C-alpha cells in the first residue's frame, strides 16, 4: 500500500527555517519559512522552478496522473494541470494554496487526499470548503484529517484573522461545512487510490468505525498558510548583502513571534480549543505582483 507525500524534504532547502515551535497553551504549532535571499531579493525564480515540479500533484488526482503517465502523455498532463488554475492576472489566492500543499507534504509529511483544484470543472470555478485535505499519521491507528486554509493579505494580523474566520464559518454554517466536506472526500477516494487496499484504508480512516476490535482514532485539524507583505525601506535596501539578510530575517522573525498571542486569541474567540492548528507564515515582497507572477510562470502563461 503506497500512500506517501509526493514532495520530500529537499523542497525545504529553499528556505530559512526561522520558527518551528508550539504555541503556548494551545494544541497548535507555528512555522516560519523565509525564502532564500540573494542580492537583497527573495529567490523567486528558484521557488518557481521548484513549484513547477510539484504543481501537477497539487492540481490533479493520483489516479489521473497515473493514467497520463501510463500512456506517456506528459504534454497533456502538464496542460491539464495548468488549466485548473485561474488566469494569473485575476489569481490572488492559488499561489498560497499551492505553497501550503508543498509545506504540508514536505514539512509535516502529510500526504494529500484531495485539493480544491481537482474538483473544479473549469479554471473559473469557485469551490467552497477547504483548499485541500491531507492525512497525518500521529501514531499507528491514530490520524488527523487536516483541512487547509490559505490567506494572502498585506498585513499578517489580517491574514491570520481572516483564516480563523473562514475556519469558524466552515465549522458552523449549515451547508458546505465540515461534514459535507468529509462526505465529498469519501465520494472522491477512488481517484486517489491506486488499488483496493489503499481505497479501503483511506475509507476506514476518514469514517472510522468505533465498534472495531482495534479501532482507528481520527480527529480533524487545520493548516493555515498566512502570507503577508514586507516592504524594506530604501535605507535597508542599501545595506550590504550580509547586513540586509541578517536584519530582514530578524525583523520578520520578531514580527511573527509577536503574533502568537493573536493566534491564541482567535482560538479562544471562536472556542476552537479542541482542534490542532498548523500555522505556516510566509513573507512576500511585492505581494500582489508576486503571487500573480508565480502562477503565470509555473503555468507558462504567455505575456
């Protein structure tokens, strides 16, 4: 039975891993990954090259990828994956969803079960619910079903607040809620399972039976990708490369550490004490421009 992440830890070599810690008095973890910096700029071209290697696994199901590869239809495979994304000029969010997928697979080692892009009938569809669902094995017979939520805002506090608001709505609304999402996952499992054994395993985890002799334990958790913008001053930009790198990393780290209380506040405000949150914080320069350029370049959109 093969159900492993499609992305390994090599992806993480692109980033300075500044923060990996538990948030005090919660069941949650905070992670800050800062993209590698050269000549006082983030290495976006290198990031794009890596995302090109992974966006197919993000936007298509395992079975669909397997069918294309079996017939060696690699050009069609790339084109089909690229067609799932909205046009880059109007695409404000899917770069964050793709990055969250990559971090959950490479850092948390939680393989994807389903992403929103897979079930879109056209690139312009808006699918409600979580951005993606991953499975994390905590221990034998003990799993978390992780629902992803990505927000990219100019301000980090706003990004975090909007993510928690979306999660609260997801848990409390009458339609397109958590239970509906679990039903959707169950109906889509055949696309992610290569064989009957894997299909039955995933089904047993997603909807475990309490009366089994050795029952599977499954709880629901959330992963948040909180993207935000940093805007170094002209004075900072004029620093030499070593000084710029040290200053920017320390400033970003200090800002993110200062948001731990805000995350805890949101958990308390929405009474989400029983859930685990995996929070991935990610700084951008020129956020509006960059998130569109990432999608443009990985899908090879024309000028």
